[in-house]
């Protein structure tokens, strides 16, 4: 027997559980319905209850996820890094409007609700050095300051980015930065990190 889902109850249940982002499969598990029923319900209520972020990823309109939560879920696995994280930690003075993330998968770019999300590939061995941080009601994965710097310098070393001359490095731990740079196994990167610090 298929359970009949009621829009108001679905919305209240998701809000109570703190579920702001979900796939049809996750929705199915929360409501003990078939995957088909889950997909149909989401499709039928895309205008009134749900926001479609991309194929297979939805948000709750009444309790929308913050942009950084979207960034973490849009392309898995990933964590926020590079310029966006550097601006977050005030290592660079500029405001950054594109949310930049590191991933061990291929480089990708998405635009969701007018916001740009960019994902840059780093080596699997270097895919670490991030932490969970509370952001509003949700939790996000973001690089530690030293890792965000090293991820960024990796692309400077590859000549895919230009070195920002106004880096504020007074709170950067040199030993942590060098430890992270060693994960990339590029002598030129370690040399660049030493010269910047």
C-alpha cells in the first residue's frame, strides 16, 4: 500500500528534521514511500513546496538552504575553498561572489538561481584539510585557512591563477600550510608556499 503524502505534513516534517536539501532517494527514506512516489510528489509540488536546484537535488522553499550548503551538495564530494574561503577568512580583501570549491572529480561549473558555483579538481591525496562549520541552521564543509591558501596556490603554481599581491597571512600557520602543500607532491608548490609565507 502506498502512503498518501500531504503537502503541509511533508513540509512540517522536513522542517522539524532540519532537512533543507534532499534527493528523491533521501525523500523516499524520510517518508517510507517508493522511489516513484517520491519522484512524483516532488515533481507535483516543485512550484509550491520545493525548489529544484539541479536534477536530483531539491530544497525546501519554506526553509531554503544557504548558498554554502548548496555548494557542498551540488557536486559531491566537495568542500568550499580557494578565493571564496580566502575571502571568508579575510586572507584576501576582495569580496568574492562565485562560490569556489575543491573536488577530486573533474572541474565543473553550475549556475543555480543566478549564483555561480565553481568546482576545481585537486589530487585525491590532497582532498583533506577541511572542517564542518555551522552556517545559520545548517552545517557546511569549508577548507581550513591554510588549506584554502594552499589549494589556491596550487592553481597559481599551475599558472591557472594569478597571485593576489594583497594576501593577509598574519594568522596563517606556516607548518600547517607546508604540511598541506606536501600532499600535492609538487616541489614547485612547496617552494611557492615558502616564498609567499
